[in-house]
């Protein structure tokens, strides 16, 4: 991440709605600055804006619109749609910029702003740093003259365009007929489009998390609450369940027994399927430092490489583009399939898994258990003020834990890029040791973070 950035984290700008930095004033200024930066050339400039279902979208969206219009950009409003749909529409509508208003898996109190360039990819750290630096500058004389102001319009069929694009990624000739699928949309951005795609492909769809009210996004449902999905799969006797998060760029699955299939298993399944079909580019896949060692060993056993990056799907995408790979993802469920999309798309990843289930004709519990995962434990510790990781007592405890795991596992300690949290993860062959190390470290961090 670029240094000295106050606004941008690992995934755009995020914070509590109507509090700094997630205010109407910040959104207005961001629209002006980003609009000025991306009005290059003599063509009529355009930005597309989508959002999820949280109440504060009604605050952030019009402020952004005003900012872009004052910079001379036309605005196309797409309404509630998944983040990958906004990336897709940015390219398809030949827009200069795309914006998604969402705080992803966070609760309704938070909101965020993600920016996409004209190629549909998230902006680089350097570009975000340039925008942030310009936020405090004097824009007097740079904004559009009255005759050059932009206009705003709404694209009514944006959802339909994404539905057709998603269906086109499912193998020709295959159908989901006879499969009962639970789809949990987290009361978020995919509440209309995800069930429609599955139903139009022939599935018997059980819809949950499809009644957004502005407050219930991610509440008790979605990819961050896997127990709910598992229970719904068992209750309805479904063959498979899938849950996305608030902006639908990540997914988790549950097999017919109600057991979770995480992002690492999904990544392994797609990598194996595409490799067998001769479709896997670059001889491997990209994952983050959080992915299980079992995934790495599985890929190595098939002659495939695992390239690890920092946490954040943007860094996965950057590595994929740099090394010519077309499959990447995160354990949390961000899956990037660059043959189809420029960013994580939970629905498209689920469709690739469903294609393998249909082709194999076996239960998801058999098809989707691709490798034995090593015992892994992740816990979060919230802190206020300075990072507790700078404390000598915490550093000493981390060094001891690393030494204990040196031969049989690994330890990962990092600060969240979107929340004031320290994430502590350990994995290894001895489950009891892993659990003990994580608990002891979290207690040590909590003691100095209070």
C-alpha cells in the first residue's frame, strides 16, 4: 500500500457512514477530483455508479453525482448491483470511471467507495494516492464551466445485462435442472440478480437474504455467517448452498450435508478443472498469505504453482496480470476468473463449481473436498490508538510462536486494511498447538490494546 494515505485502505475508502471520512463532503470532493483526473481527451466523459442496499447509499450516491457533474462528467446510475457488475459495465459502456458504493461484508452502519478505471480494474495504489493528494488542493478554476456540466441518467436494464453475462460463463449445453440450490444474498447487492441467474439456468432456487431494508445487509446471513447457510441447506434438503457478501464479490459454499466449502477448496477445484481442460494459464494460481498450506501442497502435487500475495483481491489481480495467470482468489471467497471478470465475482465462481458438480454427477460433498486442509485458526483482536504490534512484549511473543511453528506450520500476524483489528492466524500439523498459539497471542495483544 502506498504510504501516508488517510482515506484509501486495501479496498477503497471505508468508514462509518456520515462520519469522517465517509461523509457527503468527502464523496462530493472525491467525485470532483476523480472526475478531473479521468476527463482526458475531447470525448464526452462518463462515469457509472452502482451501490449495495445499505441506507447510507442514499447519502453517498447523490454527493458523488454532484461531484462528477461539477467536473464535467456524465453520470450513469445503475442502482443496486454486485461490485463485479459495476466493473463489467464500466468497460461495456466505455466509461472513463466506475464507482461502487459499498462496505462489502461490513454491517449497515459502514459504507465505502471503490473506484474502477476504464479497463474495469480497480485503481492502483499510486493512482489512489494521487487522488488523495489532490483532495486537499484548490480546485478553483478547474471545475467545469456552466455550459460544460455533466448530466445524470439511469440505466434501467443494467441488472439484465449482468444476468446474461453471468449465464454466458456457464458451459454451453449444461443445465442446473434437478438441482435444489439455496442462494443467500446477504440482503445485499445481488438480491435480484443471483437468484435470477440460477433459476434461468434451470435450478430449483431457495432464496434467502433477499429482502433488504437498508439496515439488514449482512445481518445474520451472507458469506460471513456460514452457519446460517448450512442450516438452510439442511432444512430445505438442498444439493448445494451458496452465500455472497453485501456486494457479492465473494462467495462461500455449503455441500448437501451442510458443511462449508471455503475459498481455498473452490480455488483448488477450479484450478484442477481448468488445468484438466487445458484452460489454466500460467501453470498455477494466485492466492494470498492466508490460504491453507494444504492448498499449496495439493497444487504442487499436480505440478502447479501457488503464487502468494498480500491480503486483498486487488493484489491478487495485480499478480495475475503481471504473470499471465487467469485464476486467483482468497480463502475468504474472493475468486477472480480473469477470462470472465476483472475483479472478484462470487456468482461466477459458484457457477464454475456447479458446472463440475453437474459434469461429475456426484454429490457436492464428494466433488468439492479437493484437498485435506491443515488445522488453521484465525482470531481478530480490536484495538484503539497505536498498533499493539509495535509493543516489545507482543513482538517477543510473536517470535516465540514463529519458532514453535517453524518446521510444521506458519504464523501470520497483520493489521486489517479496513478495520482497527489485528488478525492472528496460525496453521500447522498439530491442531492443539495451533489453537494454543493463537489464543495466547490474542491474549497478549488484547492486554496491550485496551
